[in-house]
C-alpha cells in the first residue's frame, strides 16, 4: 500500500512538471514587433507634449505589454504616478543607497 501511494505521488509529480504554454502572437503583432524603424513618435492634439522613443526593442515591448486605451482609469494613473514620484524622490535624497 505504501509503494502504491508513492507510485501515485510520483506519477502525479511527473505529469504536473510540464512547461507553460506560450501565448502565440498573431501575424499583425509579429509584423509590428519586428518593424525596422527604431523611432516611435507619440503625439496628441490635446497635449502640448511629444514623446519620441529611440529604442530598437520598443515596438516588440509595446505589442507584448500594451493595453487598449481606456483599460486603466485616471485613478490608477494618479496612484501609479504618486508611487513612482515617491520612489524617485527617495533615490534623489539618498543617492548612496542606490
């Protein structure tokens, strides 16, 4: 009986040790992620700012991590900004720690 229990546990352990299935990208996402241009411009008519990103891997990062417009609300962005500003201020105040 003891060996049967050990055998069952071993079999369950072997079947549970599988690799995670990877999320497959669509052809459009793959094409956007492998774009040759490494400069991304983000502008808005409502804002006076223009963001220019010069990074070869940014397109792939944006495709893999970006959420649709309206996914996050204003409160989320304000809270996230507050956390990041506090972290930045701590790093400026204590540069030897970082």
